[in-house]
């Protein structure tokens, strides 16, 4: 499995109902349709650059073709995420990296470069 396949699989995994169930801080979190739904929030958090939040949100929304989201709306949505979902996502990603066997061990660390 190549790195690109792992990343694409990760984004598909983020969209799953199982992940959404873990991510909900409250039962009614992420049930309404909004321009920046849960998968977009996670993708934005992981792809964010050095600019301020407003500029980064504008760039992200334009790049994925969704309606522009305000900093306040993003912040409000982000606060509805259960922190334990990040551990779940990280574990999935680590499992996939180990499954692919496309890495070299280098004295107790892993080099995932090809």
C-alpha cells in the first residue's frame, strides 16, 4: 500500500459513521447539514498552514469547493469534537502504516520514506 492510498483511505475512514459516533461530544453534535461537516473539520485541522484561521479557512473552502465558513462557526464546530477521536484516528493510521510494510526500521524509529 502506497502512502497516497493510506491517506485516501484515512479520509474515507474519517467519513465513516463509526468515527462520527466516537467524535460526537453530545448526541446532537454534527447532525445538521452544514457547509463544513465533521470530515472537513478534521481535514482542515490536519492540513492547516501558518496563516491565521480566517485566511486558512478561506483557502481550504476554496480548494475543496465548499461555502466559506467563518472562524466562529469553525471554532464552534471544533468544540463539539470528542478528543478521544484523535487517538482513534491515530491508531487507525499507525495500523495502516505497519500493514503496508513499506518502511525501514532505523534503530528504534521508523523511516516511512520510500
